[in-house]
């Protein structure tokens, strides 16, 4: 039996991926918000775009969602690694 704490620690140590929905059509912003995307205004040096953090095993599914539901075509999605310390702070 695995303890809840060990599961939390394992999840925290996982390097997640940040997907950027750059140049997403404005009229689809509500779909992105409903899915959990957050807006970055670009003032911190990162892209002026919608973004979401996903565990590695969910990245391909998220890319498929963006290509089919948001862009409605095959596009290159910017994906960056993000560690737990970066996911929960405002640092660049």
C-alpha cells in the first residue's frame, strides 16, 4: 500500500510541461478558460498567450485538443519543462 504523502511527493518531483496557446483566436478564450488555461500578459518576459501546465503523460492529448478545437489545423505548440517550484510561483 502506498501512502498519500509518498504519492504527493512523487507528483511534486515530476517535471511538468507548460503548453503555450500562442495566437489562439480571441473568440475561443472561453473554451481555453473552461479547460483551465490561464492568460499571461507578456509583462514578465514570457509569451503573451494562454498557457496550461500538464503532467508529461497528458501533453500529447493537450496538443491534439489545441490543434483540433482551437487552431483547427496542425500547428507547432510551444512546450517547456516546468518544475514544481516554478509552477507555484510568479517567477520567470
